[in-house]
């Protein structure tokens, strides 16, 4: 599981931040493929959801603000 954005009740991790660089997201996607599994992401914002769709996240947890499905 990856934390793709901040937490709702977190004092020091704002909801609208992106936790990883795009390069880190891609590396995560590459590694899980070698283990024949997938990435599950805890993320709220549309931007974070779209960013994680590109490296192949298969499950979005708490995507409360999603406006369009992720595009791979």
C-alpha cells in the first residue's frame, strides 16, 4: 500500500499534498510487478488519483474527491 496524499485528520500532512515524486511512483509500480502483485493507494485528491493511475495502481482507497477515473 502506498500513501498517495495527506490525511484528513493529520496535523502535519495536509490533505492536498502528493507524497511521492512521479519517479518514485513509477519505481513502486515496477517493483510490485516483479512480485506479481499490485499497488493499493490511500489518496483523496483527483490529482493524486490521476498520478497513481499512470504507474498502474489497481485500488484507490478513500478517493473521496475523484472526478474522473485514472488513466493508465
